[in-house]
C-alpha cells in the first residue's frame, strides 16, 4: 500500500478506534411483556421523542426488573438517553387520550424528569469518551 493510501485508511479507521461504548441499565421494568425501547440522542431539539435525532436505537425484549443493552461504537460527545417500556409491544409510546401524557413507563439518562413536559436534553446529557460509559435509567409512570 502506498503511504498516502495507508494514511487515508488509518484516518477512516480512527473514528471507530476512538468510539465509546454506552451500557444502559434500565431498572424498574414491571413485567416481561413487550419491549424496552432505548434511543440515544445527540440532537437536543429532537430529544426525547423524535427518533430522527437518535443515531442509536434499540428494541430489547423486556426483562423484569432490569433490562440491559449495550450500544457499541458511539462517537465521543454529549448524548442523552430516552427509554420507555413498550408494554403492549406496538412499537410506540402510548399516550392518554384526554391529556397527551405517556401511559407507558418511561425514563431518561440522569433520571432527568420534565416539569409539565418531557425532560430536557441538558438535564439528561452525559459525556461519552473512548471508553465504556454506564447509565442507569429508572423507569417510572407519570
Ligand atoms: Ca406501546
């Protein structure tokens, strides 16, 4: 391989080599029914519900009382987790019909809670470096 190509190959590999890992421990999962939906956001405007702002997403079989998932290859930076228990397994966060608040248990990193609304990105934000990061999210119902 020519030196230029070798340098290019290295520069392409470098971001992966420095990527971190985010281990998510979801607690207070009430039952084994449905899925635990986990989204890892780096876009504050999309957090916590617009999945287009979440480059990393996972749909994990619900395991009571604790469900875990690990996201590999997460770019270093500021991230926030949004988690909910999709109890009926329809892939969506069910909301109440009269007042639009969630009726399935949910949570966020740092266990950030919103006041009269969803949690804020800055409250849920945590840093990802090149190593492993563990976040414990305790689900609760509103
Ligand atoms: Ca649902």
